[in-house]
């Protein structure tokens, strides 16, 4: 039992480390760490199962600081608890180049940072994915190996963002009762009092979607503990609205927006020291307090050891599988399964949409990889994301492998990130490519975090036809290719789709988007190749008999147009070759020699893609010929649109000939 | 009073037009029009103030079909009511190239389509903007001129999207009591029953944010009318959850997901004809029913005439101002005010961040244009979007000019679109550029709709410093430039910022994003020019004395780096010129001669921008030198980051010299 005095001093250690670090950096957010210090102290000293010396222990509780601007709260905790990455020097280097203590918590910078937060609402939605992953893995591996809580600290900002609604309704529906949201209900945002912008009763709102809700004083340790205890016993996810004072302890600024996002200043900090009775120098934690914190860091050691014993005693096959999945390794037979599948495709090349090819590839992948968890944002039949192996996951049965995410693209992507971060799962989820815009903030974070989330984006061009320009991606390939560390695949047929899926599954540090056609496509890869040609990003699909005068580059549904254009050009006496470009990013990663060879020396380069030109100049040059879109699409049957916008073999061949004539 | 039998037949006219059109197009969504036909019939025959012969009457009620996939509901209504654009031939041409009856309703295609919908939740959030615009204009022009309702038909999809939460909490907070949401509560989505994906009590959810809520039978005309009557009398916005049967009338498919998004098929339609007692041929509406609908179309003629009389009788100045604002024309003194302001800037060039320059420009604009309504997604002090003229808008007082949107980027952008669409307002709203991702689906729709919404996006690069890569846009300039019909401005100093604002305000058919720096920038335009140089997208900022060997292109905060690099190159004996590129899209619109002259003939072209290269090749060529980012940023003070990522005058000059040596 921690005395009130001891609790206060332990909480104040967080407060002063945070104040001091922000002051030294001359930048940062002291308000949240000071306001939420009591909640965090109770959580970490009495409830969290974790082990700073074994920070990746799979069955640890997860803590997500969704209000990521309060990063000093997390860094202070990690330092105090004894996580080795976060030394006092790193605290002093808060927000400096190369420090693991970045402005907002960044996954991968230090053990104990479970996800990258800062863009509001993301952490909350990640947590839904983590809590779901826990239940899914529990259903497979049992209570002995998987049985932990996910705690989220969220502020008003997180709860005002739309993604929070998608996340909470999903969690409520799936009854993720081991998810506990600690709401730092300080009634202040950047512009001022929350009453300036919102009148929502958050507890009523969460209750409307099946949550257990409570209110408690966020500065009373026993009230905090009682609330968390009750939350852990609920059969629903819990929101605890903790009434707190932002910047607690700051004599003149606490309780106001002034304390949110700027250093307090020397005088105010001096006042806080006085008010809270803190006499230690900046960055110094009195040794008795540090000892108590370090002791708290050890509180789950026994639990962790017992878990390890249970794992050691588990059925060898189950143990091996659990360990493989938590490492993120693929089963040994995976590559062979894909090759075997490609052989079948070559033998009988199907003329199907790539969204269908994707389903066929997933049928192979899901048979081979029990860790894939599929899903769709209410477009299952359109995205073709469900296979014979993937029964639905529901509140009554987590043993399925398919999440009906509902019409919640943003939370889907963020929850997928949470599952990936949790470990043991490779999630993929679908929507229409145009609605990648709805999911984009989470997709970006997958890239920044370097994690394996796989986005299945169908209906990838005007080729979707009648639904019209609201649903026709035009700029989305370019916009997604713009995100660093994100593979954007646009396969041309069933073989390429299988290859792109293979790379996506194998890419542990890069998320992937597969852009897939609604319309049927002619097969272009009809001879079997064991090698994954798509893994190089671009490759020569069809060579020319004589020296090529034209190289036609294309992706996805336009590759068959390029092949047809080549036939026209060949016939007209202008030998042409075709290069398929399923992934710009992988092509960029190749050697200069390979790139040069694939791009070739033909005097005319033509790119064909039913999207905008942006990005293509890197391949065809700024003087290359581009056959594609220059504006939004239109509502009409797909063939009419391809004609209308001039994305045809005739147009491509004609433009190439015109250019050849001009250059002659 | 319309008899029940008459009501049923009028509603069935909608149902059969919808079924027939979808069948003929062999594509589309019959389920919603059939399910919501009763609600729509009651609304349009008993409540809506509108005039098909004067469809742009400013004080008409607005109807938004947020569930835009049910477009045939709207097209049927417009045809039946007598809107001239939507003829029976257009109904027959549903979803065909060139028809105004696109797959999803598109603003500008036909009078009576108040906004483009389809991407779910957008219409609902547009409506919040429309209802807010109504209150704002009412506060200025009084009940005599502005006093109308905004009705929205929304489905489960709209309500599951996160944007709906942002929109409804904003509306509830602002007590937009003339906003009435008709929820087509059919309990079905594409994947199946809503119970598969959600357990939310929507009424409880809306009530938690200050809404009036009701439930009613969506197939009982009197219950529908009673609910709408009660809603109109509420002092809060109202949600009416109408329990309906999707595909009402389809004998075997109604009430299931099968009726949502595919043609019913001949047999099912025949069954529906039988079940509903409809004997007319496809696309034929019995003349008595058509007459009744046309009569309903005339029901507000008297009201419209009375309104016109009130307008004619109003104070001449007020009338003139009202009419000017509703036309979207600018006051005559606007351009002169900007020129005068630019003169002042030239006399005393300020060294400020462009976010500050933007505030200074807005101070001039807001003084001149009473129709601007500012706002920010809880970053007022960072976005610098508030000026001396813009007092807050609140539920108690709509006479202000500033919306505290809260942490709701997506609803902000969509509500801005709604205000623009309503007319009489030019909205601008701010957030950080990186969070344009959160607002992107609405920003895209502004572009597609060709409307004047202005997005103020500050903290536009690694130059924001310590907040780190989550907050540092790297790909966002490229990603926004990728959207067709969207001006992305990145001004370099106070003069350019004023010029970019001038273009944005004057661009009636193109939305704009202003990307603005957090950090202070040295003035680069110190001599006064009456012409708006930024209006041409790019221009020569600094020429070379001798033939230029190097042209340095740059935008925003990197223009001063380009100027410094020019000095280094000049000094090293390599004459260089500097081209500022505040807007790619405007530069693309210029004549080939102008573009050629600005790009120039210098053998080496260098672009400097603290973002990714994508898009720049069009200006510098794919062999041009690019100084910028290749991946995500980092958390550190801005100067350290510019050094770390090599975005400096030295790096630019060095790279240019290296390239010159190589080419020599």
C-alpha cells in the first residue's frame, strides 16, 4: 500500500521531470503530464503488468498515450520505472535530434513506447486493435499465454476527433472488456475551455455504444484505483472520465490553456516547486522516490516469470507457433505455396478482376498463415477480402479471422496498426481506393512506424464505372506513393497479384497498399516464373524483336492496354516493349543498373495509368508521353470512360507514333 | 391534406422510377430510394420550401441526400417536382456519360442538387455548415430574408463514419435547431445486418451532444409528418430515427442487403409492381400522380414571392449587400485594398512567419469582406486565423465571424463546404498542414464541386521543429497538388502571402490551400509591384546579371534559401537566377511561352522545397537537382533539422556546382 504522501511525491516526480524537460527544450507540453500524473502513478504502481527489463514480454499490459503531446508523461514513467532506453540524459535531451525522447512518442525509439501518437485519436483506435488482438490470440492460445489489459490515456482532443467514434463503436460492439480508457477530462483544449467548442456528455456517448462508464476524481489516488479496479471487472470496455486540473501544481497557469503546449517559465516552475513542496534540483528525483518507482517497475517480475514457465510448459507445437507469430516470422512453407499457386495460374490463366485475384491469392495465404486477420469497411463482397478460412469475429466468438469493421475506414486502418503493434497478427483490411483518403492519417502512421499493415484498396480507377468521380480514384495512387516507406502495389493480373501479396506479407518494416481493379483483366503473365518479378518493382513484360523505338510503361489494368498498344506499334513497324510497373517504391530500391536496363534506351517512353501523371516523370522523363487522367472522372460504364478519357491502346500507340515522327 | 392512398402512389412513383432507372443502367442502388420514399414524399409535399422554377431562391429550404448512393431518390424527386434539368430522359440516362443523373448526386449537374454526396458522412457535415450559414446570415440580414430549414437524409453509413461525430457535436454545441436529420434507420448495410458491425443507440448518442431525438415509423406518413413538425419546433437540432424497410416493396429482397446496391432484376421488379399495385410501364408516372407531384412543386410559390417582395422592400444597401454576397461577387474595393496593403509591406518589409503574414493579410481582407467566416480546428493561436473583426460565433450569438471548430478537422472542412454551397459566405479554416490528411476527403469534394473553400494550413514543413515527424508534413504538398482543381499556395513572405490570399479569395471555382510556415522568414519581395505576381503561379524573383548557369526554384520558406544559394553561386562565378513557385497549378495554367521564359535556359535547374520531390520534375526535369526530403522528418529544433536534412543554401549551391562540373 502506497501512502498518500508517497503517492504524491511519486506523481510529483513525473510532474517535475516533465516541467524541467519542457523548460530545457524550450518546447513541449507540460499540461497533460502534470494533470495526469496521479492517474499514471496509480496505474503503473498498482495495476500495470510489465517488466522494464523484459519490455517485449508478450503478455504485458499495453499502455497507450493517445494524447501523445503529453509525451513527457510517458518518458518520465519509462525513466522512473527503469526502462533502460530512457536515461536521465535522454530526458534532458527531450526533443533534440537523435534523442529517443521525441516531441511525440515514436514507436521503435524506446522500449515501452507501444505506438506512435500525436495525431489525435490514433492511439485510441490503435488500442482497440491491440485489445482485439489480445482477444483473438487468447482464443487461439488460451488464458495461460494471452491475458492482459490495454490501457489508454486519452484527452478531449482524442475524443473530439471522428476516429474516436469509429473506434469506440467498434470496441463496444466487440465487447472488448479488457480495454480501459482513462479520459483526462480536464475541460481544456488549445483554444480555451472545452465549453467553447463542445457540449458532449462523453460518458453518455460511450454508454450509447455499449461501454461501461464511470466518473472519478483524477487527483484522488484511491478513487482512481477504485475506478480502475471496477473497470477490470466489467464485461464491457470501460471509459473512466477522470476530472483533472491541467497543469496541476502550476500556481497561476494550472486549469488554463496556457499550460497546455508551452514551457511554464522559470517563475511558474519555481512556484510549482513551492506549491508541491518539491525541493530537488531540476532533473533530480530524490533517491527514495526513484527507489520506489524502480520497485514499482519490478512488481510484475514474478508474474512474468510464471508466464514464462507456462510458456515453457506448453505443448511444443503451440509454443513454437506462438513464438513464431510473436516474432513476426512467416511459416517455412509460405514461399513454396505461392510458387505452387503461380504454377497453377500459369497453367490456366484466369481472366478476372485483380480484386478477385487478390481473393484467390488470399485463399492460399490464409491457408498457410494462421496469423492473417482479414476485414473490410463494409465492402466485403466488393473488396473480396473474405476467404474460406476467415469466419467472422464477434463479441461472442473471437476465434474467427474476419473483422466486419463497419463503415469505419479510419478506425479500421488504425486498429489494424494496433493489431500489428500488438504482435502475433498480420492484419489486412479493405475499402475502395478512393476512401484511402478516409484512412490516410492511420496509413501514414503505419509507414512512419515501419509496421506491416496491409491495405486492400479495390475499385482503383475510372474502371469502376458508374459510381462516378466521388468513387473514382484519380490522384490516389500518386498521393499514396508520396507517403515515405509505403509500398503501393498495382498488379496487372492474377500472377502479379500473387507476387505483390507475397512481397507485402514478407515486408516486415513497410506497410503496403494493394490497388486492385473492379473490372476483369486479361492475363499478361502466362508463362510460369518461379522468381517474384514484382519484387523488383518493375520489369520487362514484353520485349521487342528489334531495337525498341518505344517503351510502354503501365500498371494494373492498363498493362493489357500497353500490350495491345505494343501490338499496334509492332504492326506499324515501330518495335515496342512493355514494362510492367507494379510498385514504384520497390523499383526505386533497385540498383541503378537494373533501373537503367528496365527503363531502356527506346527513344520514346510512354506511360499508361488511369490516374494523374504526377510521379511518372521519374520513369518516363519530364518529356515522356503520358496517357492517363488530368482531372476527375465521370459517371458512366467503364469502357465508355476509357474511350472518353482517351486511355486506349489506339491513343497510346498514336501518341507514341506522333512523338516518333516529331523526334525523327 | 393528402390521402393515404394518394401518398402511397406518390411514394411509389419514386420507388418505380428508381427501380426502373437502376435496372436500365444495370447499376445503382434501389434499396434506399424505395425505403425512404415515404419520408421524402412527406417532406417534399408538406414541408420543403422550394421552387423548382426558381431553384436558386436564396431562402429555400435545403435538402441534402447524405446517403448519396440513393441518388435516384433525389433525381426522382427533382423530376416529379418539376425541376427542369431532370427530365425523364435524364432519368432514363441514369449513370450514363454526360447525363446530369450521375451515379452519385453531383453539385452543378442539375439545380436542386445542393451538394455532391456519396462519400459517406460528407453530406451530413455539409448540412451542419449550411445550417450554420443560415443562422449566420440570419443574424446579419434578419428573419425577413433568411429563415429556412436544412434537412438531411442520412443512413447508417453516414452515422458510422467518424465525420458524423465531429459534425453532430458541432451542430449540437451551436444549437443549430433548424437542422433536421432524417435517419433512414433500415438496419442494413452492405455486409448485412447492422447488428454485424454496430450496437449503437443512435438517439442516445445524439442526445449526448445536445440533440433533440425522436423515433418514428418511416412508412407511416402521419407519423413522419408529426415527427418533422415536432422537429421544426425544437430549440435543438433534431435527429429523427425513422424505422424503414430497405427496398420497401421488393417481394423477396426487401429488408436485406441484397437490395442495397444492385439492380433488382426483372422478376423482382414485376413482383414489386404487383405488391404495390403499380401498373404503369417503366419510366411512366400516371398523369394524376405526376400532376400531384407538380402541384407539390408549386406549394412554396407564394412564399417565394412574398420573400421577393420583402427583399424588394428592404433597405437598398442591405438588399445590395445581400444580393452581392449571394452572387459570390467581391466588393469593388477589394483589389485596391490588397494593393494598398502590399505598398505598406514594401515600405516596411516584415520578417515574420507566413502564418503571421496570413493573419496580417486577413486583417485587410476581413475588414473589406464581411462575408468571410474564419475558424480553426482548435489551433487558433497557431494558425493565426483570428483577426480583430472576427468575434466568436456561439449558440447564443451567431453574429460573430469566427467558428471555434474544435478538434474536428474533417467536419470543419466539410462544414466549410456547406457554408460555401449555401452561399453568402466565404469560409476559411485552419489546422496544421499534416492534418490536412484528416480533412482530405472533404477537401477533395471542394475541388470536385468547384467551390471556394479556403484551407489555412500552417506548420508546413520540418520547419515546425520539435513536434517531430507526426506533425511534420513531408508528402502533403505533393499529395494536395495531386488533387485536381485545387490551388496549393506556398508563399515565401508577407507580400506573396497577400497575393496568394487575393487569388484564393477571387477564385470562385477552385478551392485553395495556403501552406504557411511556423518559423519567421526573411522578406524576399521588397519592391512594390502592383501586379499580383503569384497569380501566375511562378515568376522570376531574382535575375542574373550574366547568362544564368543555374536556375533555383523554390517555394515558401525555402525561397530565402534559394536567394542565399544564388549569392553563393554568383560569388563563385556561376550566375544564378531564382524563381519563386508559389502555386504549381496556376503556373500550369499559363501559356507555354510564359512557362518557358520562367523556367529559362540555364543548364542546371535546382529545386528547393522541404518536402518530397514528387511533382517537381515537371519544372526542373527528371534530371534536375532536388534539395528536399526523401523520408519522414525528426524531432529537433528547426535549424538543426534543416542542417540535418541538408536543406541549406550551401547544399543547394554545392549540388549546383557539382552538376555544372559534371556537365562541363
